[in-house]
C-alpha cells in the first residue's frame, strides 16, 4: 500500500474502495492495494475511525 503525501481531512470522507484503489470523496486516489478485499477493509476502517472521531468531537 502506498503512503499518502498529505493527511486526510474530514471533508475527504467517506473514502471508497474502487477495485484495488482507495479514493477520497472527490475521486482522487489515496492508496493502492494488492487485493480488492483489502481495499474494502481499509476504506471501511478509515470511515469507521473518522466517524468515531467526529462523534467524540461533538460529545465532548
């Protein structure tokens, strides 16, 4: 998997898996994987983590 050059921002979410690529909301690829299942898993985890972060921000 490649490493993004810039950190993801809240506006980039939700990210989506498109085959072996993970893309931001605007369609810009942020990572490539060797397996589409891995891309799906990573996108889901990133989205869940960001949802928790946003929820924590508003519940504090």
